[in-house]
């Protein structure tokens, strides 16, 4: 079976590589000549554990190809996935210009029956716009080429994307064509052998499912952060509360860890997009509006704790930051809480020295030379007035307290992810401020 994937970003590369790993002949397309040239050399533009090795293996076995020619990729392809970016506009709407440009290109070049699948996260109604764009270009050529459209949203977690794709909780497909359903079912057959469910539904339902899923997860995060802030005021410990509610099977223990807010390329964009979609139907999603507001406020919690600890005067102070990416195992800094926190402290006159295992290059694009970058976690602690833990990378979980005390000027840790124990920190000579721990128990 031969397929084409248009877009070699996060979704496109993972999708194409994983399909190739099942024996499918995959051609990935991108208009960025440098990116395609690098991919042919084995240089991967994103950080995702295991992806580089998998790409190399499938290229060597002749199942994975890269090109800048969409027309070339269509040769004998049964399915073409549109996996280009849909960045949010200022009003929160998804920019569909790249998606529709690809749809038009497909219409200009297809010469055989094919299934056109939207893989990008797109608003309700996008598949119909894609259908219209493809059809318009075919008609302009004065020919009749049959094609079908489908929606196949992705549910990949950055840092665990390959496992998510190969072992999905579910595969969601929206289509109005039995022929398209047969083709897609055959494409996904290797995954169905392990009893992973494939759910076929109408196209609008599939498009909405993606937004609804991410919005639900974002809601759990904001809910827990709101409770964490209440815990500090009433003298409770959010870790105890989390365990108490997480043991309820109706609630579960996933996505109820308090912290400094969600970020990345999905949750912020998708919450904004579904809110805007609802507004276009004159139906305000009040719960999700609150989720978004809570999340933006939560990103400022740590900066507020730092300022409060130093009597609202951090001018001239130097702070160390461990972790810059929005979550571990990725270099993605889109909507990362670290960006908000660092900027607030810089604006208050503080100096920042930061370290992240993989996101340093991305950070330099964001901050340029406004902050210093360390070679390792302890390098940035030299003469530090406080440590801010902003991303829970595994290598930060068991620090060397003796080394930390020798290097730091002020022994205080601001834990934005609650990965440390307050008692242990205090016993080792550190003041400790986490998220949702009773204010009376924190040294301030």
C-alpha cells in the first residue's frame, strides 16, 4: 500500500514513520527544501524519543521517502494525509490557509481515485472545505476524478508519540464513504490486530472529538490548579487531596497533578479554537473560558512566589531555572509556562541562568541573549539566589543537595511541579515553596 503525508512537522513525521514501520510505502512532502534535504540526510527537525532511529531504519529499508513534490508523492497513492500546521490567529481561530492550499494542490494533480484525509487539528467543517477545494481544481481541469474525504484526528502526546501511535487508545475516523472506510480500515489493520478500537463516525463528530478530548484534559489540569491554590489558603496539602480524589475510579489519577499550567502546541490552541467555534454559533462555552483564564493565571504563580519571598524586590537577584520545555521529553517551548515566568522576572530586574536537557536551542530563539545558558544543572546554580524547577525532567528528580548548598547564595527552591518533598528539602537546609502546599508549612 502506498500513501502520502503532506507536512513534516510533529504530526506528519510521526504518522508517516509509524505507518512505514508497518510495511506501508510512505512519501512525506514538505515545501521546505532545507528540511527535506536534512531529512534525507537523517537530520530530524524535532526532538521525539525514538523517532530519529525509526526514520533511519525505514529510509534504509526503502519504505520512507521525502520530497518537495506533492505531485510526485501522489503516484499510485491510495491515501493522502494533510498534516500541515494550523496556527491560531489573534482571535483564537485556526488558520486553515495551509490546509486549503494543499487541498488545491491535490485537486490540480490527482489522476486516480484517492482518499484525502485531514490529520491536522482543524475546526468543524474543514473537511467540507477541503472537499470543495479539491473538487474546484478538478473541475477547472475539465476532468472527472473520483475522491473521498475523511477526518482522522491525532491523539499523540509529545515525548510519547511513537508509543501512542503504535498502541492507540482508539483510532477515530470520520467519513461519509464506505469506500474510504474500507481503505482506511486496511491501512490501520496492523493496529487492530492488537484489539485497539477503530471508531468510524460522521465527519463533524470526528472533527469535534479532537477538540473535546483536549479540552477535557485541559479542564482537569485547570481544575486541579484551582484546587491547589485553595489548598494553600485553607491549610491543606494538594498532594493529599489529589490522592484522595484520584483513587475514585470515576475521576482517575491522570491529569490531576497541580503545577504551573499547561502549554505546548495542542491544549492552548485547541481550547481557544473550540471556544471560538462555539461563539460563532452564539453559544459561549463558559466552563472552557474559565479553564483558559485559570491556566493563564497559573503560569504566573511561581513568579509571584519568588517576588513575595524576596519582599517584592528581585532587582539584581540571579535565579536558576531547571527546565524550559512545556513538558519533559520534548524541546517544544510553544506556550511553555517557563516563557511567562522568566519574562516576568526579567521585567522585574532579575537575572536568569537556565538549563534544559534538550530545549536550549529553542530557548535561544525565544530569549536570545537575555538569559544565560548553563552546561548542566549545577552550572546554573553558581551564585544563585534561588532555584526554579519548571519542567520535571527525570534528571532533576534526585538532586545533590550538598553540591547545591555549596553553589547557591540563597538556599531556596521554588518547585513548579511538586517533584520534591518539603520535609526533605527543609532537612537539607533549603526553604521550599511548591504548588498547593499549605502556606503555614512553607518557609516564607
